[in-house]
C-alpha cells in the first residue's frame, strides 16, 4: 500500500476549491493583529487557509469574503504585502 511514499497531505484552495498537494499551495494564517500573512513554514499557529499560486485565485480573493469564511471572521480582512501576488490590500470593504 505504498509504504515507501508515505502520507501526502491534500488541501483545498479557498478560491477555486481545487484539491492539491499541500506543497503546491500557499498557506495563509492570521497574525496577532488579525492581518493575513503568508506561512511558508506551514507550521504557523491557528487556523490556516490555502490558496493556489495562480494569479486568478489571488484576484478572486479581492472580490469576496472567501478569507472571512475560511478564518470564520467578520469584517474587512487585511492581507500583508509579503503575500504572493498581492500588494497591501483590504478585502471585504
């Protein structure tokens, strides 16, 4: 049963809902101030949301409340400028 390969974690993109290998997605978490930051280690504290590396998935984050639903938070979501494909932007306004 594939003991030599080990477990490959599968995650779902919050934007396009595609299921992919965890290493193919970018993990986002909320920091202590409630700002969405990129978690390159994959081990950041708290609830994580995964998004594809495609620009279309990042663009769709701007249009709706996808991150609000993923993080179970209300109100505008601020995404840190260090995130892939995004400058400092506020979502949900």
